[in-house]
């Protein structure tokens, strides 16, 4: 049971990190598009 809670906490943390990275990449891409016109 402890392992289950540990892994579920790990996956929620990973999911949150992935969402943060995706948002960061999207924002950076928008900035690059506005600056370089890509």
C-alpha cells in the first residue's frame, strides 16, 4: 500500500512537471515566433 501511494505521488509530480515543461516550451515558441517570425 505504501508503494502504491508513493508511486501515485511520483506520477502526479511527474505529470505536473511535464505540464510545466510543455507550458514553458509553448511560451518560448511563441516568443521566438514573435521575435524571429518563424
